[in-house]
């Protein structure tokens, strides 16, 4: 889908505000990260569904809220959909925080088995991490192939960025076989596909005004591409 999230290559958006190299700047951000892992362990939604919820946020809200607020929006929406909690329960707890009401203390000792599961949590969140790579499938492309990306104006989720539509690039590596995000985000099955690292020259993406000698390399699903030509690669 075309949304406010897909701004790669856009002009006049201003510089990216980089504070430092810290992952979390406030305590609640670390809690939001933990909530993602814990809720995803329930196995009722995938990372692609998570991303698509964020893509559907109202544009003004998306732009004017921090990164981890986007995460909380998706966690709440998917947790409610999955029956883990209700909107009323979320609203009640939010009001308690606003009113500075003391929240119930957690006194239960953590279960070692649960802790061990959380430590491996990334492997349970859709296809994050090497443990989630699927069995290799026959590949339609090889290193050196010149490809052209397809126009991908779909109604739902896709991992083909808008600035890459109908662009010519070169396959530089096979990246493995993974669940297809376009179907996985909509509970239509994993449909694993080979993925490839594809290099695009800066001039192909941004024209003659591109900074000299620049390129962008992106991992793409096989169904996002068509072969333009094959290039011999030295052994």
C-alpha cells in the first residue's frame, strides 16, 4: 500500500534527527520492546501483520509520534484482535496511570522456562533471526542477473519500497528463502519465496543529480522482480 510510512527517496522532509546510539531513551521504550516479544510469543500474529497495523496509522499521527508509540499502537490492536485483552482494559489502565493510581505490584517469581523462552523470543516473532529461515526453494535468479522491479501498487502490505518500483538493478547475492510478507501480513499463508540482495545505482533511483558513485542494496522477494538480462560472473 502507498502510505505515509513509505517515504524512502522523498525530498524536503528535512534531516533525520539522530540523538545518539542508544536504543532506548526512556524506560517506557524498553517496556514497549518487551511487550512486543511477550505478545508475539502467543503466536496469534506475525511481524508482517504488526508492520501493516503501523502502516495504517493516520498520517498526522504517524508523523507526530515517536517510533515506539507506533509499536504500542500495533501491540494494542493485535492483542485486542487476538483476545488477549480488551480496549476497555487498556483504557482503564491508562486512566490509572493518568490519575497516578498505584498499579498492582507483581510478586510472582518468574518461571525459568518462561524466561528461557523470552530469551529466544526473536525466533518466535514471524521470521526474525536465522532460525526462522525456511528451506531453500529453487531460485529463478542468479548473481549477475540484471533485473527490473515490478510496479507493486497493492492494497495491502508489501516490502517493495515505492522508490524502487520499475527500477533496474543487479543481483549481488542470494539471501535465503523466507515467508512472503505480502501474504503473511493478511493471514493468507507464508508462501515462502527466495530473496535476493539487489544493488541499484544512485543514478537509476534519483537521476543525474544523485551523488556520484552511490548505490543502494536491498533484499527483495523473487515475485518483486523480472529478469532484464544475465551477466557472466567470474568464478
